[in-house]
C-alpha cells in the first residue's frame, strides 16, 4: 500500500468536499458516494473494494462493514430527520466475505420516532449477494453550548 498515494487521495477529496461527512477521512478514503430515495426513505452508498479495506486474509475487514453500515444509517438520519443523532447500539451479522468488486449499502428505517430510531443496513456486492446486515439504534442529540 503506497502511503503517499493514500495521503494525496485523502487531501484531494477533503479539499473538494462540501458536506460535513465528505470531510471525514474514512468517508473519503473508501470513496463513499451517497444517494437518497425520498419516496422509500432510504440511503444508498456504494464504493469499490480497495486494498485499504482488506484484512490479512484478503477479505473486507468486519470493522469496515460496520463503519460503512453506521455511516449509511447516520446519513439516513441526517437527511430525513431534524437535528443530530448519535449511535446508541450496533449489531452486525457477517454473511459472506468479499475481496474485490463493489460494496452497495442500503439503509432504511425499521421504526422511526421523534427521539429514537431503529435502522437496518444491508450490504451487497455488485452481484446482489448479501454480505452483511446491521441494525442500529440512534438517539436525537442536543449539542451543548460551551
């Protein structure tokens, strides 16, 4: 893995980012791209599998699946809800490994509330094989003024 290439890529994407999530290092390094479906109230993120995501077995690391799932579910809340939400709990079930190709993550509400939301994210490959399922509980967060 070329350190200079990774740092250059992160700088370029950070400098071109216009939204807060686009300024997050892993969002950029993984090449995440979010799209929203207003009718179905979903968020879909896709990205290529890169060397940076792989574990020592040449498969996408479970933590990468969890990060992408948490991010997509957070983007869902940010897009469709007022205010900020924080993750209270995540559970990921890993179903199939992948070492190359594309990851497609789709998050949707299982149960929406004014203060707490229960969300599900499924991650597929380009052949629509289900790779993992994550559920998460998110709570409305009020920022304290210093």
